[in-house]
């Protein structure tokens, strides 16, 4: 529990002064799929759970499509603390947090998990600044990664990393078009996971 205990006391960036909870992560075992959201919202911050409400229902349905249970995957965020008024985290906040925590969450196991960034900010840390609609629903492997987190991993020995971004579950209920796109991308992810499992 040292990893989580240290994080509970983390004040490495300004967000530490505003949060109610630092969100925990499923750290036990060799979970091979990691869903990485952007930052907790107000309800997640209050309840100390990574996804709550409508986004949690969508994540549960998504896991059903992939035939996975919650305890088989990592669910975490780029930024572990809620930004005030649910604004986007600033560059220095999420960069500090991912160097402090996310990078270790992904590398502390024997095999790098397959990473599913949820939303534009999470995709950006792996793929550089690109619109989420241009990168979601496609499998990206090591040679295409250019974001902050990938640049930080390279000196560790450039591990094999596979990334498949999706639109953020919190956004898809706002647009029928995005909802259709999201579930179509999830269907393709199911096929991609089967292929990756056999490599
Ligand atoms: S956002 Fe991350 S780095 Fe900043 S205080 Fe919270 S846990 Fe620490």
C-alpha cells in the first residue's frame, strides 16, 4: 500500500490543495488493460472512485462488450486530483502528476498493459496534441507515440506499448453522432484485443 499511501499525501502540484481525495488505482495483479481518463470530476472526487454516474455506466457497458470485469483492468486518470470547477488540468499539473504516478502505474508490472486513453487530454500524453476524433478508434503502437508520457518512457528502455484511444464516456451522451462513433470504436477494440492477445 506504500504507493497509494504516498499518493494520498501528494502535494506535488497545486491541485493537491483543492481535492477531497486522490483517486486509487487497481494496482494488484498483472492487469493487462489500462483505461486512463483525464482527471476526476466533482462526484468522483467526493466518492473516491475513478468513474461515477453516467460515465461509470458507460464504462461498465464497455467492459461488458469486451467481456471483462472491473477487477481485470486498471482504471485511472492522467491527473489524480480534481481541478477546481472541473476545468482541464494545466500542462504543468498533468505533466507533474503523470511523472509522479501514471508512469509508475504502467511500468510497475512485468508487462506493459494495453492502454485505452479516454478523451483528448489522455490521448495527448501518448500521441501528442491531436484532435481526439482524429486518433480515437485506431490502434497505435510504439513507433507512432510522441506524447509527454511516451517521451518519458523512452529513457527507461522504450517498452512495447500499445494504445487505443476512445472518445471520453462523459461526452458521448451529449451527441448522438459521437455515441454511434464511440460504440463503433469499441466494437473494433474488441477485435484488436483478440488480435493482440495472439501476438
Ligand atoms: S494532481 Fe497528482 S501530482 Fe498533483 S497533487 Fe494530485 S496526486 Fe500529486
